[in-house]
């Protein structure tokens, strides 16, 4: 069974990167925007609200159906493909959380 990326997992990531620069709240001022990368396809997705507006944090609801694996009964995204990782876009380049932290340390 493939591990899914869920909101619970995103919260865990935020807790583990607290204070490092690997969270939107800590790196937005340096031009980082919350995003996702599908490591199978190489496609990146800017984090968005379900209505398509850019989101200020990592949200699953605005991701395209091609990466959505599970939905809650109300229609909200419950899980996305395990090949999708959270990170950031800056100047057209995707950074994992770890890469964002490293770039801020330079």
C-alpha cells in the first residue's frame, strides 16, 4: 500500500521544520511560495484554495484530480499520491523543505 500525503502529514512536517525556515511562515519574506512536486511526473503545483486562488500555506484541496487519491464524503481532498512532496517555489524553481532551509542558511 502506497503512503498518501494527508493534512495530518503536512502538520507533522510543519512541526518538525519549526524554527528552521522550512515553513511558509518563516520563508515567505524570502520569496518562497508553498507548492508541491510530483516526483513521478516532475510536475509542480502552486498551493491553491479549492476555488483556484493562490493559498498562503500548503493546502491539498486546490491540487488537480490527477494527484488526488482519496476524498472525504464532503468532497474535500483527504489524501494525495505518495509521490507528491510539499515544498516551495521560488523564481520558478521547486525547493523541498530541506533545500529551502539550506538556501536560507547561505
